[in-house]
């Protein structure tokens, strides 16, 4: 398992895509597998390799649905989750719902968090 660390500023293109730094592409989306993006309660976007996301999703889905806090977490993290593929240039489209949720505009920050990345607006970071 790769450890994602460091912070780098990236630009969102006109279509809402970012280019994942080449040193992270194979670990984040190996051999054409999708990566998973979802909302974080702190108003950023979490980006996971698909294999790292699955046990997190399963843990969240196992939380009691009638518990208010658990239901809120489930709605946010599982509800916003989307799988996306890198294109041939290493870019990934950020769904408009996540761009809007996190206030992502032209300049964003990709911040390593060990098992995943967080994507922050320039203002939020």
C-alpha cells in the first residue's frame, strides 16, 4: 500500500479536471481501476484508491442507520462517493456536486493523508 504525503497546488481546467501528479497515478488508480472521490465533513474532497475505499465504505454502511450521527456520516461520505477513471493524460474529472460542495475553483490543493488524498480549495487550505 502506498503512503500519500505532501501538499501540491493544482489547477482545475475549464472542464473541472485535475491532473494527478505522475508519481501518484499508479498507486491511486492502478491498471485502469477507478479512484473514489467523496465529500468530507470539513468541506474538502477525499480521493481514495478503489481498494482502500472498499473497507471504509463497508464500515460506514454497517453503522446503524437510525442513529442520527451515523446516518449523517453515511449520507455524506457514501452518498457523495463517485468512481472516476483517469484519462490517458492522468487527469480526472471532479464531479460538479463535489466541486460545489468543497468550493473548488481554479486553484486547489492535493494533500496527502497516508491512505488517501484530500482536495482543498485554495481558500479552505
